[in-house]
C-alpha cells in the first residue's frame, strides 16, 4: 500500500471519528459495542490472550461466564476507542459530567501529603482502557501526565 493511500486512510478514519463524536452518547456506545464485537471475531490472537488470562484469573468460573467477560472486554475496547474522539473536543463541563472519579479525595489528599504540599504521586492503572478518559478527567483536578507502556 502506498504512503499516500495510508495517509488518506488515516485522514478518512480521523474525519469519520470526528463525525461520530457528534452523535448522542448512546449512539457512540452502540458503535463502540459493534466495533468491539467485530474485534472479538477478527482479532483472534488478542482474543486468545484474553481467554488465557481469564482462565488463569478465574478458574472457578464456568467457560460460558468467562466467554461473556471476553465479549464485554472487547466491547469496552471498542467503546474506549470511540470515546477518544469526543475526549479530544468536549468542554470541561461535559468531561466532568461524563466521567466520574470515585474517591477523588484520595488522589487530592495524596497530592497534598508531601512536605511541599504538591507531592508528586504515581497512579498505576491495571489496564489501558481507562487511561485516556481517566487521565483527561484527572487533569482537570491537578497537573498530570499519562504514560502507556507497550505490553508484549
């Protein structure tokens, strides 16, 4: 595939994502779930990793219940991808309304706990799904940097 065709495809994808970001939130969620369902069937190597992880973490769970978790995981990936587009363009009040941080006082108290009352802290997220939305929302409370490390 030529470089210009790749660039055109990326540009078209970004334009489509920008247009999707203006749909009502329910429509965006529906598209995200649809994308996740497609990924569930098309990304077999990833699905096998998810399946193995769930087998190791939940050996007592029935195969059918683990399969439901697999499907939900891929749907959440699709929703998180669609969310990226509205996260880039919404105003502060929409971000606050759409993203609730449970126990935010723990974060704020930890920041004030140091000798300079601006103690740097590190927050570890167990998975990348909430990194963009959570990071965007937390940045409204205090200065923050989100870093993602590629996993093998």
